[in-house]
C-alpha cells in the first residue's frame, strides 16, 4: 500500500512539475500568429530594415527588444500590446534571423 501511494505521489509530482514548466516556459515558444508576436517582429524589422539600425551578434537582443517595446508604446506607433513577453520574444527571434542574414 505504501509503495502504491508513493508511486502515485511521484507521478503527481512529475505531472505538477510538467504543468508548471508549461506555464513558466519562455515566451519564445508562444504562438507565432499572436498579435503581440507580429508587433514585435514588425517593430524590429522597421528598426533594422527601414531605419538601418545596426545589430550585431554581440548585442543584447532581450534588452534591446524591451527598450523597443517601451519606445513604440510611448511614441504611439503601437497603441497596445496584449502580451509584452510575446512581443519581446518574437522581437528577439526576428533579431537573430536578421543578424544571421547579414
């Protein structure tokens, strides 16, 4: 009996940890079709492709994208972002793509 209780507890613990991992997983795994993701991608594309802001592999993309989020909201270029973490994650991902393409 004790063995079956501890076995069930182990599975429940593992299931709980797995569920917590899904909830706390990085936003980079977010739905690529979400509006915040698209906003983040467009914001960094605008900076790099149209405003010719140079990005290099040594740049801190996370910090840059957080700053970019603040700037686009403050300037009014983007009125609202539903998920700031998704914005930043997609901005970082697109930034890596742009850097790799240079």
